[in-house]
């Protein structure tokens, strides 16, 4: 299932993430795709808020992963700087992907060989000429994520 949503500000992008974060369950894996400046970290911040994470949420570009406590553990990965799949093994990705928290992977295309088959793929794209507008495309991979996308679509459409 695919859902396409458009936001017109960083705040709206974060709000969309918060709605998504409210719906997440243990073991969920979210994969983010998009160019530099597409809004991946803004969306991640919203997801963290939906998971009850307080305090600053920043991109783990140089650390590879930030771990946050909320109603569920939130693992925010940025694998942009990885040199290959072996680095994912060194990171211990299985503990995150198949654990009790929620894992979000920025630059997921760099870890494609080890991503779980069931996951939510999220593509972010900036509009040319509108610096704060984003198109967010969600693709569900698996029944769990199909239901998640349906539920999110209903929430977004009703403004909750």
C-alpha cells in the first residue's frame, strides 16, 4: 500500500511524524530515503515526539545511532557514512531491527542488503521553488505496515 502526503512547513512535517510515532509498536522498522535537506531528521524528530521522547532529537550522522527513551525505546540510525554491509554487522543491527523498540534508518538504501523484508519505507522529497514543502511517500512492506499506513491515513485526514 502507498500513501502520499504533502506538508508545507517543517512543523507540518514534524506533526506528520508525531502522528506516525503515536501508532508505532515494538519491533517496527522505518526506512527513510531522501536527498540532503529533504526533511528526514525533521520527520524523525516528530516520530520521536509521538513515541514520547523529550529533549533534543538530532541526526546521528557522526555517531551512526542515537538511542532515546520514550514509551518505547527509539533507535535513530544514520547510515550515510557506512562503507558497506559489514559495518551494519559491526553496529549490531539485528538487536535493533528485531528488538523491543522502534528503529528508524536514515539513508536506508546504504543498508538495503540487511533491511528486514517487512518494514515501512518513507521517501521524502522537497518541492523545487518551495523550500519548506515536502512530499512524503510511504510504502508498506508487510501486513503490519499496511494496517499502519491505513490507520495513519485516517488520522491525517481527520486532522488528529
